[in-house]
């Protein structure tokens, strides 16, 4: 089973990298971009027997830092 | 009475020797070096230090992988029992990632790596680590970090300030840290995390010795003398 975990900074947490990317887009002449937030994408290949609870636990214990980040688990059809 | 200290080395730590030298010079006692893959600490330790560096190449998040290494389970257990733990720079990041200290360290708001001497204001001069300073005293300590922007939610920040858990503040904004926080104590006061490097300022040949009092405070508080 393929699983994608999307990790993003919580709303309100300053994202200096997103801000720098935004600035760079403007520098390249792209207009109309209101904001950029940078995040992370993990692609996991897991056994079919791995439970949703276990996936959730992986996110909370390691993939995301719950103080500053949110995560979203997406199961990808084979 | 002997002072038994240990410095933990992770793959990518690069201030571990400096930390051990500082502890040895100030205490006059040998410091034990402990490898991240060990699962046990030496017995009856008085002091544990987590050094600066780039543990595990800062993969995932700074300090994230190190905080899940075998030795950290022993460090967390020791801290829970009251053994003093000092985390500097990457060590501070490991402490927040492991949950021993609240909050998190984000990328500097200025994006740049900041490497210079900074002025700190001592906020709490009554803790084990800071009793050698006076409240409000300004000291000069070097910083060298890319991810030192302290973050915690407002309720946590209010609690830290109200309970005297803010040990040091930056005299000027260098990295965007919430309320200019440079160093944080846990509720019991036996764990201190700070981005500036006191171990790089313990004698005049370092260009300054304002960090020495931190080690002197801790050693004096722990073994007398």
C-alpha cells in the first residue's frame, strides 16, 4: 500500500522559507501569488496489514512535530 | 566530592569536545563521553550535556532523529528523576523534540545562519544553571545557528514567563524568537536548553568568559565547594 503523508506548518506559525520562496517568485516576475507555505511530503510503502492507528502514530511520534505542524494521511490507489 | 558529568555524542555533533573540555576545565574532573547508540548512561551522574552540531545532518527536523535515539530514552528517564540536563544549540533542539522542554525551534526569521557574539539578558538568576549571574545582568555569548527561532503558543509563553522558566533573552532580535527567548528551563528547573554556546566562552582566550559562570553555578549547586 502506498501512503502519502503531507506535513505542513500550523496556521499562524511563521514560515521564513515560504516567505523567501514567495519573494523569489515575485522576483521572477510572477504576480498574483498572495502567500506561500512550505511543507513536506513523505511517500511510504507499507504492508497492507498496517492499521490506520499505526499510521497515525507514526505521524505523531516522528513525521510531524505536533507543536508546530499538522499532517494529513492520503492512501494512494495502487 | 567528585563531579560526574557526561556529554552525549550523536553522529554529526561537533561541539561535544568543546562541551567536555568546558566541564573538565571548570570542574577539574574527567567528563565521560557517551555514544548515541548506547542505551545506558554511566551510573550516578551529576550532570548530562547535549552538545551543539548537526545531529543526523538535521534530517527531518533539527534534533528530531537524535531525540528518538536509544540513549535519549535513558536521558529522559534521568531528567525525570531530577538529573540536571543542559542542551546547547542542537542540544536545545533535541530537548524540545524529545518533549523535555516545551516549544520548538524554527528556521531563523532572517533565513541566514547567524554566527556571532550576542548580548543576552539573564532573566532567571536563581536556577541551578544561572545562580552565578544576577537578574538582569547582560552577558556576551556566541551563537551559531540556522534554526534558533523559538516558538511556542501564547499560553505556553505566558506560563514560561510567569513561572520563571525563561532563563535568558536576546538583548536584540537575532532570529525571530518569540519574546526574544534564548534559553528555557523545564518546570522542575533541572533541564536547560539554550541556543547560545556558553562552552565557547569560558576563558579569555575564547574572546570572553561570560559562559563560565553557568558551569560554575551548576557544579557549585550540585557538589558544593
